[in-house]
């Protein structure tokens, strides 16, 4: 048998600059090369972000003559139909392989615009411009793109790295408290699983952070991103280490789907963290005292396990069956050991948990 080996050395030389500075949207010359003058530029955003920042960015990029496309805000828009609508607009404007997409918005826009970039004419460049706390900390970094289907969240997608990530922290000034907490949960998830001292930092300064103390929020964004890029650089395609970023998400995604996406992602993940930390505790891996720390921290953020009384536990367990960590038909979970550390052996970070254990944890968390 002849064996021919293909090598793609360029794959290993990928760089993605991440710029963090207030008012970057007002100064595109700081992040957009004039090489793009005369080429086609498409801003993809949602209708809310369009009003707050999209029209202004369009104005600031006047010399580049960009096309601005927007869609209805919210997770319910992250589907095939919206993707097709946006792609058709791009075809009608003769966008080609040289086209650069600017993904301006929160997680939904990041995922949608990134997935269009991954598949349009087999892949074009894009820049992530996150405008929410959640997307600054998590979804804009690392190249996960995708859409939801009736079967579940983010089930169709691609790993497609952005050319750069532009974080204008000034965008947080228009964010509601709920959306701020939504992002803080993802930061807490990163710190609980990877960085005990940052977790302690948030618990000790919670009031100032909730009041959006500029220095502290900046600090959290930088710490979370540093951890995330370290993880992604070791496991871009989510085969092992990157799975720890999925802590709280097996249950979280199922709850989002069950709520018909009325539950914000961060809040669903917070409930998922409570359940998955409870599974860790019931399995004798994580202490009850530490579980109670999470419980009281989330209560301060207005998140209580009793919310789970409103759900059908069997349906939630059923909704986990298409989780992307599934192996040999069995659902796997990330389990916490102690602050900053998850359970792992031999580069395996996801663990089978029987349905009856998940059911018990769902029940115990709901009985606060
Ligand atoms: N949001 C989890 C990840 O990027 O892996």
C-alpha cells in the first residue's frame, strides 16, 4: 500500500492578536489595516447592537464603504434561516473570498458571523468585535462558531479562528446588570476550573465588580482571556483540555433548550454549574463546604437552584443526550475537584455520570 503524507506546516504558525482598550470602535485605524481599502468589508450585527454601535462603526469606516447587515437579536435567531439570509445578502453584493467580516455583537453574533466566515466560499477572514461581557471573556476568543438546531445548541458549526479580536471595554457601559452577570458567570466558570486565585479575587470583590469597577472588570477580562488562550493553544479542537471550559454546560445547554432560549446563557450555565458541582460533591470529589460557597455566591448574583423546580428532570436529562462531549452514546461531564482544578486522568477531562446521579443532583440543587 502506498502511503502519501500531506503536511500543512502553516497550520502551526497561527497568531490572533487580541486588543483590549476603551473606545477602539471610534478608532478603527488602530486595528484595521488600510490594506482592506478597496476590498469588501461586511459588518454583521444584531438590530440592538446596530443602534448602539453598528451605525457609528459604519460611519467610522466610511472610507472602506462597508456593507452593514443585521438580524433580530437573541439566541432564537442563531439558526439556518438567519445564516442563509445573511449569506444571500453577501452574494447579492458580490462579496468574494477577499471579503472581511466584522462580527460586531455578543455571543450570538460572534457564533453566527464566525460560522458564515468559516463556510462562505469555503472560508473567509473575520474579526471578532465583542460588545458584551460574556463575548469579551469567552465566545469571541478561540474560534468556536456555529448555529443552533431544533435538536440542541451549537450542534452545527466549525472551528474557525478570527484574524483578531477587538475588545472595546467602553461597550460595557450600555450593558444591563443581567447581561453583566451573564458574562461574569463565564468568568467564574473559567476561574473555578483553572485559577483558584482569580476565583478568590472575584468572591472577595464581588460588590465592586457588580458595580462595574473599571480596573477590576479589566482585570477579569485579561485574566480570563489569558487562561482561555492558554487552553485553546493546547487543544484548539476541543478533544481534551478545552472541554474543561464546558463545565456547567452539559446541563446549561439542556436548560437553555428546555426554556426555549428564554433563559440567558450565563444563567443557564450557573444552574448547570450548581448541578455539576453537586454531582462532583455527591461523587465524593468536591467538598460540601465548597459547594456551599458556589451556592451562596450565586445567590448574591440572584441565581437560586430553586429555579430547577420549574423543570421536568427527565426532559432535561433527555436534552443532554446530544451534548457534544458524548462518547459511546453516554453523556460525559466535567467534574470539579477543588478551586482551580477539575478531575482528570491521562488527559481525559470528561466523565460518564449515570442518569440517576444527574437526577439526584438536579433534585438536591432545587431543594435549597
Ligand atoms: N466557550 C467554550 C469554549 O470556547 O471552548
